[in-house]
C-alpha cells in the first residue's frame, strides 16, 4: 500500500518538473525581452497565435500535435519537449535522493532559480543586435532582475502549495493504512479466540509492529453468565481492543463477538 503512495508522489514530482520545464522555456525567452511572464498567454513564436489550455499541457500536448503548431503547422523545436521531460526526471531524482522533506522543496526552488537565471542570460546572448537595441531603448536596466524575482515568488507559491497538497494527501493515506491494519489485527484476534476451545478460552494480550506502527491488542474474555438469566457458563464475550499511536495521537479500534459452548 505504501508503494502506491510512493508511485503517486513520483508521478506528482514528474508533473511538477514538466510544469517547471514549460515555465523555464517561457521565462528564459521572455525575461531578457522584458516581456510579461504572468498575464500574457503563451503564443506560437512563428504565427503568434495564442495557445489554448490544452496546448499548454507539458509533454502530452507536444506528443498529440506531433511536434507541430496546431494553428500554422510550423514545427515546434524538440528543445521544449526535451526540457520538460528532463526537468520531470530531475525533479523525480530529487525526490528519490531527498525523500519527502523540506530539503526537497528547498533544492527544487534553488535549482529552479539558478536555471532560470542562467537560462535567461544564455537566451539574452542569443538575441539579435536589433532586438537588443529595441529593448534597451524601451526599458531601463535592472527591470530584468525584478521580473525574475516576481517569477520566482510565483513559482515558490506554486511549489509550496503543491507540496502542502501532497503532504496532506500523504498524511490521510497513512492514517487509513494505520486504521486498516488495526481492523485486520482485531479480526485476526477474534478468529484466534473463536478457534480456541471454549473451556480454555481466557483473556490474552498481543503486540504487533506493522508498517512501523506499534499495535497493542487486548483480547478480553468474560463470562456472559453474569447477565444471562440462566446463570449458566455457556456463553463468553470476546472483546478485542487495538490501541496504536499515529502522528502523536492515540487511536483505538474495538471489535466484539460472542462464543457459545457446544453442549
Ligand atoms: Zn503557429
């Protein structure tokens, strides 16, 4: 069951990585040109057609369109696709190295910041002299850095919310796993008690560690004759209680049954 969660986080990290890869392409192209990176929708660089929601899905939209622009049929550089896949893989590697910790968030953000910065300078050096002249006439120096900072703040907020969402999901799944373990332990002990001969059936305790959680199982067996009007020792009450700690809180699960004497 924990494996499923592991795969789910790997999938999420890959998606976050591809989203970053997609954002990276956009930011490194627009930042040196002093173009807005938030409000302006992405557009095809050859026909300038604005891209729709489905054109913005990393990796998949490139594959479905066969690497061509939907509007003008112009080939889209495979560089975008590779950047998305590579970043997805890198983010998954970060998760495998650092685990689901605060270190992972810091490493991802640091990586994102450094790469957007380096990428922007590389893209800036690739701009034509005409483009550079046009931009230097329109804009003051220093705007580039402030736009980069805004971009990183937005990316930080996005990453932090994704992390919190996954962490909460992680916590809930682990809680259900802990409870399902408790239920199955209670059922096992009920079965054990029912399989025991009536006369030799007494209370017993057990301790089990499952998925790194310590469960203490108390099986209380009491004669039902105290409440039974016949006052005969022919029915026993089996009361199983499973106690366990999860995330610093104590939980219990209770299961009861009756066992009758074969007369
Ligand atoms: Zn196009």
